[in-house]
């Protein structure tokens, strides 16, 4: 059975999305690559509770009322992708995991290989906006 994950697309007024630069540890998948914030859904946890928990753990951010954007059936997992408009600056976030947070435009995303196949997710996101 595939594992399940939850991720979130934070967007700002400039139509950019927030990406997380993963830690550069050889022991983790996709070390040193840009990624959507998120994580694995634990046993007995709903996808919505997972994204709330992960953002509190990784970014110390309360997602509040985020919306389910889409559910993706990837080869390796089922991914629940949420969205939320935010107005914070990445440099104000007390990052608990990863190396850096940064806003990306669609053009920048198209020239950046993202972890876990999230390039397609963000193409879909921008196409629907």
C-alpha cells in the first residue's frame, strides 16, 4: 500500500509560492532540493491534521483554514495538496527543518527541479489560478 503525504502551497499577493530548501543530508530523500512544505500522514491522522501538525513542527506556523487543492496519486504515494494565501516574510519564520524558505514565481519554478514531482503540481496550481 502506498504511503500518504500532505503538502501545502503557500501563495502571496505577487502570485508567488513558498518553497523550502531541504536539508542537505544524504540520509533523506531529495537532499538539497526545493520542495513544498509538508510531510507524511501518521496512522489515524487525517490529511488536514497532518498539514497543520507539520507546519507547526517545521515552520512554527498555524495554517488556519487551508483549502484542499487536489489529491495526487503518484507512483510512490498519495499526496493531499492544500493551499493558503499568506502575508508573512520567509525571513520572519523560525525554520525548524530545512535550510531556507523563499518565494518562487512560475518562471523560476519551471527552471528548478523540485523534490517529489512537485513541478507538475505547481503547473496545475498556476493553470487554475
